[in-house]
């Protein structure tokens, strides 16, 4: 069984790398952002609260995040392991996780702030089917229109300069420092997020001994 946490600022490519590892290792990709979006789209009480916080560029509180993680991992559908994407984001969340679960490694994808802004502000989401696009790497055949369902492509509610600036500051001050906490107990590997997706995947696998 393989259990990983993947970390990095918005737009670093966590989702892309996590999905590749999921497919090849037959592990479950647990994306906290996707769970948040499900709650928002399903109009749950938690979703309404998350939507307000995200729109304001603020982080979801520790209690709500820990509850979501506990419930998701309790499903035990990860027979061969999991890769956790978008968690933990604070020292409190990291301490909760380390007290409750064992992992094999933390994967940190490092990118400078200017690259984060360039990539994130180019992201688009299909308003109908939810397919992700990026105007730098994955442009639709027809402008602002989903190739699959024809839905209108829109910005995510939190993909604006003001919200991104706040989220990036939160990441640098609250999330990045917990790598030191993980490093006391777990294997932490670093990879350069400015490289191509293929190069990053090769580097991750080499450092994890999977190549």
C-alpha cells in the first residue's frame, strides 16, 4: 500500500501529477478542492460556507477540513493506497493528520509566485460538465466553449487576482512551513514545478524509488 500527500501552491500541477500516480499505481486520488466544489454545486450548508470563504480568498476553517478528510478516508476504498491533494493547509491540520494516519512520503512541487499567477489566471472550467481547461496548455477548439459538451467556459469563483494573492500569501505563510513539520517524521521530496509535466513525473518517481 502506498500513501502520499502532494503539496504546492495553486497552479503548480499537483492535480496532474496526482492523477498520473493514481492511474499507474492504482491508488485513489483524494482532492480536497473537488470535495469542496461538490459541496458548493450540491448546495449543502457546508458548501454555502465554503463558497463565501473561497470567494473572499480565505481558507476553509480547520474543523470543516478535518471533518471532510476523516469522512473521506473512513470510506476505505483505497485498498492499494491514496494520494491526498490539497491537504493539509495549516499546522493544525498537519498535526491532526500525523496523529491519525501514516503516510509514505510528502511530494512538494515548488513554483515561484509569478508562475502561479500566469497559470491560475489562465484556468477555465466548463459550467456544464466541469471539465478543466488552461489557456496556456489546453485550449478549447472554439473560444470559451467546451470541446466535450459545448458548455460555456468560466473562471472558477476564486480565480481572480485579489483572491489568488490572498491564497498565495496564506500558502507561503501557513502551508509551506508545515513541510518542516512533515520532515521530522516523513520523507519529503522536492521537485521543480517549472519543468514539463513529464519531467516532473520522472523526477517524483525517481525520488520515491518508483522508476
